[in-house]
C-alpha cells in the first residue's frame, strides 16, 4: 500500500498524471526488443525519483512526499530511487523508512553522495535495506538490473570514483545472458552521454551485445533531462528531484538567509520550485515505453541567468531545465524495400 502524504503538496497527484505541457519525444524500440517485451503479461510501471539530496535540501521530506502522493494514484509496480538520496544518519532514518514503507517493492541505487560524512557503503546498505550494492530485481516479469558505479579503479587517485569494476561487469554479462527476459538497467552515474563513468565505452559494448533485450538504461547523477541512443540502446538521464549544481563561484541565495545558514551547500545550487520525478510505463501490447512529463520552475535565478554554462554539449532550457519532458519510445515499422 502506498504511504499517505505527510506534508502539504505543492502540486496535486492529478496535475502530475495529467501533465502534457512538456515536449513529446519519440525514439525507436528495436524490433528485437519488441520480442522480449512480448514476454510480459501486461503493462509494467515504475515510479522513478533521482537525486533528492536530502542532506543539501531543506525541503527534502516535502519533495519525497510530493513523489509518494503522485505515485499513490499512478499505482506503479515498484518505486525506484536512483541515488544521492540520504546518508544513513539518525536524522534521515524516518525519511528512509517513509520511502521503504511506501510500496511493497522499493528499489535503491547507490549514489556517490550517499556515503558523504564518512559513512561506508555497508552502512548505507544496512540503513536502506539493500542486501548487495548491485543486484537484480524481478518486477512483473521485467528484469531490473541495478549497477553500482561507485567502485574505484585500480589507479584511483582520490575523489568520488565513477567506475564499474571487472567483477561487476562479468556479473552483468551473466545476468544479461541468462535468458531472453526484457531488461531495464539502473545506475546512478551515466553509462553514456555527459559525465559518464570512466569505463563507459566498455559498458556500452556489453549492453550493445544484448541490445535485443534491453528496453532502457536509466541514470541519475547528471541533474539533466536527456535521452540518447547509442548502437541500438536507449539511455535516459533522469533529472534531479531538487536542483542543478552551479558551484561556489555562482553561489547565491534562493531561500531565506537562515535556511542557507543551516544548509551551506544550498547556495551552490539552482533549486527547482517543486520536486521532479516520473513514471516509466512499459506496454507490451503496442511495444511502447512512456516517460511521464513533469514541469517545475526555478526557485530564484536559473543557471543561464547566473551566466553558468554547465557543459558545451548541454543546452540551457532544454537539457538544463526544471522539467522532465514527456517521452514515448515507440515501435517503428520498417520501411518497404526500394523497388
């Protein structure tokens, strides 16, 4: 049973479900993937939220409430948080419990900031209820493979690692080769595109070999809204629930001064007014994947108004924006051969 809301919702459940204001983008579901999708007995829906950053945001609990309130009506088959959620501090135990109690099937992905403050990966796993840092989940016939992109390479020189090691890669290949079940890949760090893991090319080669059963690879971490396709595999960057990072050089106040005093890292962000999140619905009847749209607003100036260019390949107002665009990944019939 979905958890009842504990706070006042800025946007209603129905406004999320009926939101059609964001752009609809269509990509192709390859023909081989359509065969894997037909193994599902009916539609499968996942509720997705990424980068809540409870330890940076003063209103993390309210943002989680907005997500859970919307999901209580969307009725997903599982809830997924994509990392950078909440360190396992005593202060965060209730928030973690709220998420875990909200659905019979909750899935966690480890983010790089979830071990901030000196916490270990094992402490995060214990607090969240994760048995392993990477694992496979079966949801209504859909295989969900959760990866851990926080493994240090052998030559790691410090800072947050962004890498998937050889043992995990071998495990991933085994999970993909096990049978022909349709697969969704989850990772905090991107496997493709902007700010991808250090060995992204290696992982893309693995996924390309099994492109006939991979419906979508989803990541958080980048705080952008982006969908791209590489060698037959679709990769989706799920926008943050909370903000875009702009850095200390662009520090500013978007909340009252006393809030910034209590949350000093907040000044280096451009927050969203309301939480961003989405649902992914997989419909085998028409071989379609649907990503629900969600529109918010900037709280205070945007990165563009501050003069902050995050990356030369990203567009302010498109990839860097307070939205998750509605998308549909559809079956494309092959064109007839030329005469």
